[in-house]
């Protein structure tokens, strides 16, 4: 029963290749969709921490820019995809190989 209560106190959102979990304690987890390993996730203290990370990134960014923020391995690529997939970030993939995203100028109406 405890597991069921824990599941009820979190909110999960799934996107094309990534997913996120808003935990009861306020933490925010980004993971590869359908992954079964913690090696495919990044845990942040809050969603606001992820928002600040996004805001600090340059207008066009790639996995190397996320390495500078302390993310390692495949988590860097996962976060680029997550920013592009999550509707809360004005961003889209600019290139798949190498993976690169660009921020959209919401004042100009770039967001559809």
C-alpha cells in the first residue's frame, strides 16, 4: 500500500524520448522514457533548478554546454532532448547529429 501512496503523490509526464517526475519532496527527475536504470536519469532539487539551468544556456546549445553545468555522460544528451520536448521550455532541436537545440524567441512569436 505504501508504494501506491508514493505513486499517488508524484506526477509523471512522458514525452517522445524523455519523461519527468515531479516528486512529493519537490525534486524533479528527468529520465529517458521507458528506461529501467538510474544511469538514465538526472535528479534536481526542484524544477526551478532546471529552469535556471535552461536560462543560463546560450541561445544555441549542445551536450558540451550541459557538461559545463556538471552533467555527465548520456545525461547531457538526454537534457538537450528534454528541453526541446518539454512544453515549459521555449526550445526546439536544431540538429540531431550532433544533438543541438536552440531557444525560441517567444517575443517574436517563434513558439507555435
